[in-house]
């Protein structure tokens, strides 16, 4: 029994040592993807699942590629063990083409490990991804376009705008297609804070547009194509006729091939502002390209029965300026103060959205009524350079008996209207009416008691 026990112990010890040895020798040689673009890196990595890296031979050379820096995910704190530990040699392609990486070997911690070769295809330009913005959806002044090297430029939605008309502004890193320079951003978030501070002119209001990531796309001018990287965008609304002045900006980047920092500097840009033509409401009307959408809660209208009417303004422009619409009191309807809701978003370099006014109305007289002059909004349309008016197209054919002179509109049999009366924010609610009735009964009872006491004394 003791002998068997000893054998089992020895087998357990040997097995443990073997497992320990195998566990410590989990080393892999991994290579990067077979197809890449001229501005991407190819990689060869040493991956160590357990243990530490004491030594390794130089990574192999690859024809058509230049060795870049070696990166590691090892912690600077020796107490922290990273699993797996990865050491990566980066290779930068010199030009597009097909290249062969033959089978190779690397000695890691004194032991030889084999790497499998492959054919590497380098493409000239990266195919545009979903982040690409539509081509030529903004304007860049021709004298700002670069000839050979990358530059920092302003782009705008229009060459000039009216007062209070929206103006889209974006700041781009623009790279000509014939440029061989490969750039990398340096700590862009901190640099953007300074750009944001400098961009907002004093004579404009602003709608901030957050960028979740750097957008990439193409810009074409006179058969020349440029690749752009959008790093900042905003929408401005000039509040007067003064020219908008955008200051010179600069950004620090890294030239990957030369492994050196460079600074891109933009030119300043001025955008002329056109004055809106004279009008009694010039300073109050919104400016934009607007449309009207209307809706009602029912199709059959009856006196004393309330309904909901929606007056919805949609389009592009500074919709935040629309606080109310023109409403003329109509002798044939009771019209209550509307609820107002707003939505706003950015689409194709324009601030788009809607402002919806929800009215509750009660017809008091039978007849056919058009609301063209009751509900309306005057605005300035910059696309035609003229004032325009959104008029209601709503026509109601009301049936029933007259309620106006009978004072019956507030005692309507309409369930929706009754529900509104019972809401706490609508005049006197149902609970309050019961309270007042009870209070009146108590007061009358007290007065009767006092009257009885006085009669007894007399």
C-alpha cells in the first residue's frame, strides 16, 4: 500500500512539473491581416500567455515594408502581470502592391518558435466606410485648397447668409490624393477645447454639434479629389448684418513616416451677412425653410363638443426662435392656450426640426369655418429672399344648435372636454366643486342655528 502510494505521489509530481512546463511555454507568433491599405500597419506579434519575457531575437525584415516602432502591453509596474503579454513589431508599407512574407522563426526566451508566412496585399486607398459624409455638401474657397500637402481649412454650407439664417461651419484636415504623407492625430480632445473657444463669433448664436468620432470622406473640386477628416462642426446664426470672422486655427499632428510632429495652420475666413428686407415684424420672425403640417382629432364637428387641433411647423432653420404663432380669436370657437413641443436634429449639415402647437377648441355656432386667418406664422425664406406666411388650411363643418348665447359650451357632453375640466390645472376641478358645496351647506347650517338662537332670546 505504501509502495503504491509513493508511486502515485511520484506520478502526481511528474505530471505537475510537466503541466507547469507546458503552462509556462504558451508562446504564439501571430501576424496581421493579409490585406491592408497604404496608410495601415502590418504587424508581427509575440504572445506569451504565462510567464515573463526575458529575451527575443529581432523581428524579420519584410521586403516593401519599413520597420516602425515596437509596442508592448506590459505594465510599468513590475508587480502587475499582464496576461497575455504581447510584443508587436509594426511595419509600414512603402507603397501599394503584393508582397510575400516567407516562413520565419523567432527565438523567444532561448527557444525557437515558427511563424507562418503569407502574401500581403497593400491597397492604394481605403474604401470609404459608413462614416463618409456625402460628397460636396459644403463649400471650400478655392484659394484654401492644398496642392501637395495636408492643410487645415474651414468649410461652410454657403458663401453668404442672411441675418439669423443658419450657417454650417466645419473644420477639416484636407489631404490631396497625391500626398504621400500619412498623418496621425495628437491628443485631439484637448486641442479641440481651444478650437471651440476661438470659433464662436460674438455676433452669432450657436447650436453645438457633438462629434462622437472623426468623420472621413471625400471632397471634389474641378476634377481633383481630396480626402478630409472632419474634426469640428457647429451651426451659427448671425444676429445682425456684420460679417462673420472665423479666426486662424492650428492643430498638432504626427507625420507617421518620418515619426515627427507637425503643425497645420488654417487661414482665417470671413462670411458676408445679408440684411433682411424691412418688415414690421423683422426682428421677430424666424428665418428658414419651413412647412406646415396640420391635424385634427375628429372629422365630424358638433357644437359644444371639443376637439384637438395641431399646428406643426417643420423644416430647417433657427426653430428655437418660434415661441408662438399668430392666433386671432374667432367668435364661433373657444380656443384655449396651446401646449408646445419641440424637436431638433442635424441632418445633411442643416439644423432640422419641428415646433408643434396643440390647441383645444370648442365650436359654439353651426356653419362652415376656414381657419386661414385664425392660425398663421410669418417667416423669412432665405432660399427665395422673401417673407412668406404659413396659413392654416383647416376647414370645419360644424353641426348642431348654437351654444354661444346659451352659455352651454362649458357644460358640453363631450367626454374629452369633461376630462379636461376635471384636471387640476383647468379652472376648478371636480374635487374643489364638492368642497365648495360642502362648505356652503355648513355656512347655511351655522346661519340657521344663529337665527334660531336669536329668535329664542327675543
